[in-house]
């Protein structure tokens, strides 16, 4: 059926049902179009992870002023971060800390608090700027373009001074036409975004 005819005004109830069925088929076909994209800016970036290193990982949310469901998003972020650094092998040893912010004085104070705890090779500061579902209506209310999105700003400091960090942004998205995702996948989405940005530097998985 030509696309122009698909959205033409039906002349009968039979025609209306045909259009509805055609739209349902189109939605079903588009549901298989989900894909994952990762953008690292600036790019390329060398991997942050080093399986021989000891790391202090600091994280804090930096939500937009009108952000909804903040407690749920922060819980999902915390779960995803904890799981990634415990299981990914990113570092030989790491300590994950939630901080009020990631301003230079806060990072310096956290670094000072590690003295006497053993050698430290790197400090990684992760600002969580977006973590949640996205939904956009397409040409018809019956069609949606949705998925989930993760936006992180990563700063990498080298002790002991921890000055002039390497800073970059990870923008991870999964979804597409006909895709609707909820909040259940957010901890896993966080892990995928971290793996893409910290393990692979934004490069695609083989």
C-alpha cells in the first residue's frame, strides 16, 4: 500500500479498519528497529579502565531543574554504578563514593580522605546528567520513537595533585521507532553506558 494511501482519510468502516491494521503491522515491524548508539565527546578517548590500577570513583547527580522522579533515578544510577565497578574488572581495586557535588574542593577533600588507605592510581568523577526513558510521537499517535538514555560527564584525575583532569561526555541511547521502555532496565543501561565509555572509549563493541 502506498504511504500516501495509508494515511488517507478512510471512506468506510472497512477502510478505517484496514488503516488500523496497517498501522499495527507497521508498529510491529518498527519494533524490531531498536538500536544502541554511543557518542563520546570529545572523541576518541583512551579507555579509563585499567585492570592493574587502584581507583577512587566519585559520583553525583547533576539533574536539570525540572527533572522528575529524582529518587528513583538516583537509586537506579547507584545500582548500575555499584554493579559495574564490582563486576566489570575495570580496576584491580576501586572504592565508589556518592558525593554532594563534584566541584574541585569536594574532589580534593575526598582524595585527602584516602591517605593511608594504600596507593591510589586514579580518581574518576562521574556526573550523572540523564538517566531515564524517552518517548517521542511520530507522524501518527499510534507510532512512537522511544527507549532509554544515559548522559554522563566523566573527569579523570591523576593523584596526588589531581589537577587538570581529562574530561569527556558519554551519551548512550537505546531504542528506536516502535520501542517503549520503562525504568526497569535503567541500572543495566547505566552499566552499558559505563562499559562503552570507560572500557572501550566510545568504540563499538566487536
